[in-house]
C-alpha cells in the first residue's frame, strides 16, 4: 500500500508539472515572472541570502569553481559555501544547458532587456555577461533542449513549426546555425535532454517511461535500465557516464552499460522530484535541484550531501 501511495504521489507530481509547463507556454513566462517577483538579494552578518522563484537548469563552470543556477529572473551562483547574484542580465533562461565557458538557452527577456520575446536560441561564452542571439528570435521558446559541455552541438525539441524547423527533435553541429531533423524512433514526450560532452551523435532523454539513449543523432532511442519515471538526466563532462533520476539517483557507465545507484540526500523524498543534476568537470562535486526548489551539494560524488538552498532560498 505504501508503494502504491508513493507511486500515486509521483504520478500526481508529474501531472502537475505538465500542467505548469502548458500554463507557462500559454500565458508567457515574462508576465508570470513580473508577478512572482524579482530576484531578492540581501546581505547581512557577512552572509548573502539569495531567493529565486524557479529553477530552469544548473551547471558548474569550466574551472570547477562555481555552480551556476538558471532561474526565471537570471542566474545565481554558489561558490566557497556562499550564494551570490552576479551582475548579469535578468533574463528568464528556459532550457538552460551549461557549457565550459557559459551556456546555450532559450526563454524570455527580463526587466530592462531590449530582446524580443521569446528570445529564441541564445548563447553566452562569458558565463552570461553577454548574449549572442543565434536563431528563432521572436519565434520559439525551447523548454526542452540540451547542448554539449564542450563543442558546438545543440539538440532541441521544437514545440511547433517555425521559420527553420518542423515540430519535433532537431540537432545542430555548428552552435545552432544549421539544423538536421531526428526521427526520434522509440522516444515519447521527453521531459529533459542531455547531450554527450564530445560525441556529437550521442544524446539522452528523461521521460515518464524511463531514460533513453541514442547513438545515432536521435534517430533511434533505446531505454536503459529499469527506472520508471525519470525527470533529470545529464552527462558527466568527462564523457564516461550518464547520471539520471527522479527521487533516486543513478549512474550509467557508457563503456559497459553498468547502472549503479548513488546515495542521495535523505531529504529528497517521494513528494519531490530531482529536476536538475550538475557535475563538476574537475572534481567529485555534484549538485541536484528538486521540484521544491531545494538544492543539495555533495563534495564527494554523492557519498554525503549538504542542503544549500530550501524552497528557493539560500541559508
């Protein structure tokens, strides 16, 4: 009976998230962001408290020094045990996918921005200080997309036809300038996409039916493991493994297909879902963010965890 109740809570959580996504698309996230508030930062007692209304992605910088979290109202950072709000544009970064020197993203312009809504596909190569608009400005907001941590590879799930792309999965090998379509056989309704850091044809997807992997540019996807609902997926920047999860965390080794369960903070329970996973490229650090806007940090590959944000607010 307990397992049945837990499964019901998980299914309800997923249904709620799908309804939220539809509401964001229909109503426009920039209006929502204006209502729920601008990022609040207060300093006192030598510490900085950072609040964020939502989380849309997470990654470590290429030097491994800083965790970056993309939100409705810009990017916040965690380094050396402290949160901060970098002096960066306050755009709503949907589909955020971190890279060695910055990120690829989509979304909506923030307060004071001169960008057209939606912002289409954008890229930063200086950790968010400057944005380059690549394509689809004023046309498309990609909620489900991924990019290689190194290189120029980008995959997007296009929600509706635009000037270049039909509906469905597409990929670019030149940073979003030109595109090819993927048939995505065996894949249904991906919740999240992860791209291998260096192998351009390798892409993974988190779905309600498990985690799926493709080695042919998204032409064919095959389910790996026995996990049911999977809400988060990411490749290790070293390219050797794939991490994925829902309320548990798993590691899939690409070389031999072995799946290992990783310890996760006991505070992540059946009422939450792990929405984002970030892996440090130069150390054993891992961070996860949940549907409750809780952020957990592990310095040792998941052996122990510290909660560094709760309900969208740092300590």
